[in-house]
């Protein structure tokens, strides 16, 4: 390459003029290239470089020359510079400035925020994570599916549904593909997964809640218990973390993140024991109450201190706590408990699921307990009347997973264009 003519394009990151020589730092998706212009060689190019605003898009043709001083190990001595698009000044957001910007300013100018190496690294890692998840599930015989996102009824109650007008009637944006993925368990597609948007109209302004998020949903049939489901959830995490470690070394380095190998098998903590553990840390919590954000965080601290475990299952949730999850199977030996579980990562829930109720009469009784209209769920219930095998599954919050993996302060850092109560654009 050295001594030959090359053409490179990118964004002008910075220009430094040292009198008779100027340096233009040209950035593309792979790094930064130094463009070195000598006044004595070409006054026209020298003056042109000095006039180019930062973040303009240019195309440079010239000789590639080895250079120990240049960050890339070489520089380009230009014979031609074409300005493809001149950036306005001042910039709405700095790209390499040392002065930081608040999250709202960054999200309002997301196109420019993503020009930062460390911000792009997050989304490359997210992509690599999804590659690892898909690879693992495909190797385990799962089929990837797509289910509707405009639905007639919600799977988890109406309080967090976004209502939309669907031609001449009302419909909703899907909270999850729950009803459809269970429906598929009666088809012969007995190991399925989906990675798709889900929508929750939750009035929550927190670092872990958003209105539109990426959900990994998994369902498998002919299971013996929730243990079969937990095995798949653990496999997804272990294999995707390995995939990221192997294929995202540069991105992890850019973020200053080191991923260790998780303790396996993931420890199991019964809900009742979890309550006692957080109580021991001073939290007031009654048996049967949700752990909540504070309880999850405290439990994460205890598990790390006592077990050195960043990932762990919480099991044996009380039926009273999961009653609104009408499809959750209750234990035959103790109906006051379910086989449902959460998988927590560093003190935050990323997975929730377990064995479903596949018996029609029991399922419909649990629906009546929740005052649900059976007629509204006819398409869902019909499959249970004509041969539904024992099955189970879970929902897996992709952005929450990436947030905890990379130690991001806010889930919005793991979403290209977040949606919450205050943000509908960009």
C-alpha cells in the first residue's frame, strides 16, 4: 500500500495548522487516518484544508506513506481533496470534545452522537450479542419466527397497552408475543424464538424502563418442568457472552469493559430466601411483595458478596405474586407456589418465565380469576382444546442485558432511538 495512490473518505474530525504543515484527521467507521498537507507542496490544498469545518464529509486522493507518528501507522499526502458535504457551524454536539454532553442533548442529536467510537461500540456489541443468541438457539434446534405486533388483546393486562386505531376498530401494540408463541406449541414447531419490538405503556421514568424495547422470546414444548426452560436461558447467556468476548475485542476495549466468565450453573435462590436476604440488608419487605428495583439491587449485592455470582435465578414465586400472569403453571404439590423464575444480572431482572399451564380447564379458571373474557381470547384458547403439550418459555430483555453486560448507566444508552414518556423524536 505504501507509495501507492489511495482514495479515502470520511468525516473531518480535526484540523491542526502548524505553519508550513497541516494535519487533517479523517475518520471513518474503521478508525482515523491522518492527511498531511505541506504548504510548499500545494498552497491551494493547504488553504482548502484550513477552511474545512469539522465533521464535513470529504474524499481524499493521494499517496499513502508510512509514518510512526500517525495513529494508524501511515498518512496520506493528498493530491486532491473533494468536499462532499460541508458541515454547518457551530456543531450541535461535539464528537471528540473533552466537554461531555447530557443524555438528552446526545439523543436529540443521535446521528452525531453515534460518530463517537465508544457509542458505536455499544451497538456493535449489541449486534454481536444477537448473533451469538441466534447461533446458540439455532444449534439447539429452535426455529426463528415472527408474530403480529398489532393485536386484539393484551397478554399481560390492559393497563400498559398502547391503543391504536385499526381500520374500523380498536387494536393494541403487542406487549409480548406470549399468546402467539404458546399457540405455536400446538403446531409441531415446538422450539421457537423471536427477536422483535415489544411495547409497554408504563408510566415509568427510570434508567431501566422504556416504552419500546427489543424482546427475545423463547418457547419450547414437551418439557418436564421449568428447569428445562432455565437450562435454555442459561445457555443463551453463557454462549452469547462467550461470543461477545471472542468477536468484540476491539469494541470491549473501546469501552474499557472486561467480561469475565459467569459462575455456572447459575445459582438458584428461592423467593422466600431472597426476601430474607434483602431484609438482612435493612429493607422492609413482606413475604408476597415484589422485590422491586431496590430489592433486586440489594439481592445482587448479596449474591456477589457471598457467591461471587453476577447471574442467578430467583425461583418458587408465590402464586399470589404471579396471579395476574394467568398462564403461569402452579405447582401440583403446592398451588400457592408457581414454577416461575426470574434471571437477574448484577441486581436487575433480565429474564422472566417458566412452565405454562397447558390444561384447558385449569387455564380458563385462572383466566376467570383475573376477570378476563374468555371470548376475547378465543384464538388463544382454541389451541388448548385440541392437543396442547406441556410447554414453557420466557421473555428476555435484550437492552437490559446489554446495559448490565457493559455497565451502562441508562438503558437508553443501548437503544439507537429510545422511546419513553417524554421522547417521540428523533
